[in-house]
């Protein structure tokens, strides 16, 4: 969480916690994520895409290794 402009003096952790607590009092649970909704959504999409691409690459490498005979037919990885 960025608590101030880059050129300004940053605030301490206890002050940031107090700010979040004040936002929760003022806005309920929305206060915890106030102003961060788009960042959270972007993080979820980014992590999902990374995870799906990692699975895709893993499956490609397994298929390649089987095709080249590096994994015996019916064999398992790591066994």
C-alpha cells in the first residue's frame, strides 16, 4: 500500500494501520480495499494467467519428452 506521494515523507506502519482502521470505521470492509480494487483485480488476472501458462508449458514439455522417448510409456514423472 502506498501511503503517500513518492516525494513526500512516508508514514510509519502504526500510522498506516490506524489509517486502515479509520477507513474500516468509515466505510466498513470496503474501507480495507478502498482505492485498491483495480489493483486487486489486475493481480488476480495476472496470477491466473501466469498459473495457466505454467501448466500449459508443463504439459508441452511432458508431451515433448514422451514423444522423444525420454519418459517410458506408462511411466510417471518423479517416480
